[in-house]
C-alpha cells in the first residue's frame, strides 16, 4: 500500500502494484465529475480543443511558406499573405485563451475537489468504529488518506494532458517545426510579460494564504477533530459530525469564493500580458516574412518538417514522464479510496428500536466478556450486574481493572465479545445506534480540550440543540466582517446575540461559569493557545468545562470517568453536591479513585482483572473482612492521617 514517496527505480513487483492501483482512476474521475459537472466537462473540452492548436498553427505556417516560395518567381500576393498571418495570429491567440481558461477551470475545480473530499473524509470517519481508530495500522492509513484530500485533482489534469499530447502527436506524426536560434531568443523575450504577470499574482496568492493563515488553521483543526483518534469518542457519542462537517464546508466555501475572485483576476491580467508578448513576437515574425519575400534571408530557416520533428520529440518525452508520474500518483490515490471502502462493524440492529423513554428496567450486564482486537487478554469477563433506573453506580478498581471498558461497552463504542448487555430486557445491539448514544452523556477521563470558544466547548455536549444559534451568529459575523473589513472572529465576539439559556445553565451546573470573570470575551472567549486571543485553562478548569458538556445533554444515563481528578477537594465536593441534585431520577455510572466521591454512590461494583469481585454500598463493602474495597479504602485513608 503506497503511503509515502517511492523511489524512481522500483522492483518488478512494484510495477504490478502500480498497474493494480490504476483501477482507482475511474473512481477518481467519477468523484471529480460529482464535485462539479460543468467545470469537469469544460476542462475536458478545453484540453481536447487545445490538442489541435499546434496542427492548425503549423498548417497555416506551411501555407505561408508555400506562398513565400511562390512569390520568389512571381508577383507576391500581399493580401493573401497577410490574411494567412492574421489567421495564424488568431489561432495562437485562441490557443492562449484556451490554455488560460483551462488553467482557471482546473484551479477552481481543484479547490472544490479538495474541499469535497475533505468533507467526505470527515463524514466517513465519523461512521467508523472506535476500535479502528485505535489500530495503529488504520490510523497510519487515515493519515495517508487525509493527505490525499489535496492535490489528487492534479492526476486528472495529467491524464487529460496526456490525451491532449497524444492527439497533438498524432496530428504532427509526419510534420515538425524548428526555428532559427535567434528566433528562439525572441520567443523567450516574448514570454517575459507573462512571466512578470505570473510572478505578481503568485505574490498576491501568497499574501492571500498568509492573511488567511488563522482561518486555514481552523480548517485543519476542524478536519482533525472530525477525523481523529483523539476525538472519535466524543464526536460519535455527541453526534458532532454534522456540525463539524457543515462548519468546515462553510469556511472552505468562503475561501473558495475569495480564491475564485483572485484566480479570475489572474487569468484576465495574464491573458492581457500574454497578448502583449504574442503581439511582440508576431511583429518580429511579420518582419521576418517580409525579409524572406524580399530575398534578404533564406526560406529554409522556416523548414516545416524540422520543426515538426522537434515538437514531436518533446511530446514523446513529456508523455513518458507523465505516464511515470501517473503510475506513482495512482498508489497514493489507492490510499484514499481504500479508506472510503472501509465499513464499520458497529451499526444499528435490523429493527433499529428507539431507546425507551423513560427507561423502566435499566441496564443488565449478562456474563459480559470483551477482548480488544489483537489482544489475547480479556479486558473484562464474566461481568454481571444491573444498573437500575435512578441509581448511581460507582465502579472501583485498580488501573486496568476494566472500568473504562465497561463504559465504552454501554455506549456501544465497542460490542461485547461474549455475553450481552440488555436495556429494558432487549439486547443493546437491537437499538438504533444514534438514539442509544443520544441517551447517554459521557465525560471520559481523556476528554477533549477543544480549541474553540467557551460556549462552543460547552455546546458540543448537545450541539444539535443550539446549532441554529451558532450558525446564525457565524453568518452575521462574516457579513459584518465583509462590510467593515474587521476579522470574522472579532465580529463574532462583538455580536449582541444572547447566549442560549441551555449553555448558561450547563455552565452554572458544572461550576464552569465561575471562570467567566477571567474571560474578557465572556462566553465567546477562545480557549486554548492555538488561536489568537486564546486563554489556556488548568486541568481542573478544563474538567469543569467538560462536565458542562454532560449537563448539556438530556441523557437518561450519565457516565463520569474520573470527572474530578484535577479538582481540589473543595471544588470536588461542590461539583458532586451539585451532581447529586441534578441526577435525581436519572442513572449514573461514576468512576473515581477518590473514596470521598465513590461513597456518594447508591451502589459500588469492585473490579479486579476485568471481573466483578465485590458489590454493595460503601458501608457494606467496608464490613467485608479482607475485601479489596476495604483494603483500598484503608490505604487511601492512611494517607490523610
């Protein structure tokens, strides 16, 4: 599988790899066609049309030469001569126009293609299993596929270029043109205006990229969040894929429009400059022809066949080089489409049952066992317990006992290897996957610290419920930015839109609202150091923000995996006092190494080596002589004496 650059000299087996990779070229053509049909059709027509320009130019040149030779023995037909010259100038100008138009269309289509493939990659990644993201080989493949979201349109351009060159080579198979050395110098001089124009617009293009670097980095970050092993759990459980991909699509479309305007300007100005160069060349060419008619120079310098040979030789060299590049690029193309061919194994059951509201019987772990793929060790096995409606259950055990694995099984981030998990008497795999995850609020120990605004960091817990607010605010911010010239992020901060009550309430419930006095931009304060005006938080402060995400959800089950590990004792007490109030009537699974927290649970399940060792209330477990819970409690209590 090709993921990185390969050497030019490859073993024979690698050529078989290259040929097999070519089967993805039709898929690329279909993907490009679906990106923008009009641009694709125009690009093909332009390339094919350009293939016949050399033939037309050389044929008219032949007629001119014949007329010049005939003029040596008879009265010259000046009218016919200048008609042919005008025709040749027209053909060359048409060729220049076709080339510039082709460059413009391919550039615009390339931008659209890159954006489209990036969105598709993010959407597809959101459908895959967590176990795939945790497989190093898969993640390497994902990284290679992500790199192929840009530049693959170049392969299509090369294919069309080869077709163009083949057509030209066929038309020139018996006729080629070569010019005198000093005429080649004139050709070099003639392209200087175009060179200067390209240099100027290259500078403008760099300036655009430099100016838009923060927004480009936002795109990179959104693409990372939408398709990354770090964020896969929360993106899937919170259902963020739609919001992230739509936000990426919105930003990328805005950049495309700005780049489109610059590209059109570049094409128009470049065309004008190239016309100046072409006019300069043909002015010299007209003088040469006049001199030839007068017998001042020989007509042999304009030999048709010699020029045709030179052109064909260049075409053959270019075709061979292009073929090699296409074989190489096809290997990278394979990475992209193999990724798109990957399918998740964790999907909704055939009946796609809705989750009961309210849940009446609770969750039942029935002889559950699970092994991580590729591992011989059981993460959990023969696990049996029940989580009743309205009950707060704590999972206790040493590191590696299987506590976090159990929470992942509840949210179907993994499916059990043996046994079953029942929800109201029905196997968890029979329920609609999206509805199941929407019913569960999870804050993992390794929660994600999003480099987003404070209100967005809270809202990711249930983005769909406040999506309209962010979409409206962002649209208004960009309109204001375009009208005033101020950066869009500053316009968003200055917006007078009122923060949704749901976000405010969640921040207050988790005590994250206590951070607001530190934030100059209030709920719109950028968090993290990735972007300008960003403020970084301590571990405990980030945990309060993460807890707010859980309170955003209308979840029937709340899972907190070490939610207060970075909080001080006072903050932990306040958080859990509030937590106990808010969880009345709802189920909760709590994982913590702090027994001051664990004892607040209604029931405690003690795990060792993936198996249930003890079960009961805090008081009951302390009475188990020689029990693991009592041992761990005494060890921790001794540290405070």
